[in-house]
C-alpha cells in the first residue's frame, strides 16, 4: 500500500483557455481533472477541491472556479422548438433564443446552449427559463419549477412579486 501526500495549492484566479486553466505558472489541462468537490469552509464560505489524474489536488475559491464548473463536458442536441426565454423588465414581454443543444457541465448541471453560448452566455446566478417544444416552461433557479406554459410561469412570477416585492430575487435557499 502506498500513501500519497496530497499537495494543496490555493488558486486565486483561473484563466480559461481552449483546453486548460492556469494560475500564473501553473497550467493544467481540463482533461486532467478527475473530480471537483464543493465544500463549506465557513458559514458562507465555499471552495472547491479539484483532483487531477496525477493525484494532486487544488483548492479553488468558489467565485474563481465558476467558469470551470460551467464548462461543458458533453453536448447533446436539443429538440427543435426549445427556447431560452427572457422577459421584458416592465411588461413581461417574452423574448426567445433558440436552444441548439444541452450541455452536461463539469459540475453535473445540465444547461441549455444557444448560439450565444451555454446559458445564453448568462452567468450561473442568472435565472434561466426554458420553453420546451410542447409548450412546458421550466426554470433553473428560484424553485426549479415546471409550468404548463410560459403564461402560467408569468402568472406565478407576478404572484411572487406581489408577495415578496422583487422580480429578480430568488427565495431563501434557492440554488442560484
């Protein structure tokens, strides 16, 4: 039995390249990542432990690793008629962007891909609403609910605003 000493390197900033991330003189191919585990260091302090094929581990601050976590590791085509929905700030007008694929990302989340990119190029904290070809509407943030239609979703969100007073604030404990 061989005991391996774990080398921990605190990475303060990731820079994303085509196939790697690096921090100053450290550069690691993203294909060398075996696992990423999120852990809590304090009441509101989260970080990621990244294990490489070499057995080395890196500790990365949660905000610094989000681009790495959201990196697609597998892409699947989306059915025609799938859209990401954005809503007008005052009148709830629906603006749709076609979803061309689904990305299974390094953090295990499945995200929609539009011609603009994963999550329509919005960051992970942005509420993403997807309209399926059959008209159902599902959201990635807030409560992760699914609705029979975009109209039903809008009615639910308006009720939320009437109760809580904010269109863009997710409820306590929401993942986004």
